[in-house]
């Protein structure tokens, strides 16, 4: 192989080309690559943090759902107890009202019976007085007296 000036020129030209590439082209390419690597690393870290945050949020949501279900169950239980208490109270009030009405009705019936007895006593006494008056006025024998009493009894 013969070394001539063309080969030396090409070598010098190649060395200058490599030096220019290293001086002006290589640094921006390397900085772009490094920036891209940094962005990718940050993105992966952010994705990992997001994944962990999602797990934490999912666990928190599950825990809150459990607590909410527990609270709902407690509220339903309290509502059922309250409903039962209201029903029992209403039954008790109705029973007391029924007893009160029955007591008043018994008192009214007893009062009416007493009034009827009193009226009947008055009528019987009036009839007895009337019968006695007729017996005394007529001064009739026992058969006539019996007829008068029978007559008075049949009227009432």
C-alpha cells in the first residue's frame, strides 16, 4: 500500500470531521439522550409512586366502604329498634286507651243500670201505693184485691 497525499488528506479530513462531531454535534445529542433518560426515569418513578398511591387509595376506599357498611348496618339496627319501640309504645297506648274506654263504658252501664233500678223502684213503689190506695178505697174482699194486684202486675 502506498501512502500518498490523498490518503493523508482524507485522514486529516476524517480527523477534522471527528473532532467537529465531537465538539459540536456529540454534546447536544448526548444532552438530549441524557434528558430523555432522565424523563424516562422520572416517568418510571412517577408511575411507581402512582401505583403505590393507587394501592393506598384502593385500600383506603375498601376500608371506608367497610366502615360505611358497618355504620349503615348500625343505623338500620337502630331504626329497627326504634320501629319496634314505637310499635310497642303504640300497642301500649292503644291497650291503655282500650282499658280506659272499657272502664268508662262499664261506669256508664253501671250508672244506667242504677238509674233503671231507681226508676223501676219508683214505679213499683208508685204502683204499690196506687194499688194500696185502690184496695183501701174499695174495701173489697180478697178476690177483688188479688184481681187488682194481678192487674197492676200485668201493666208493668
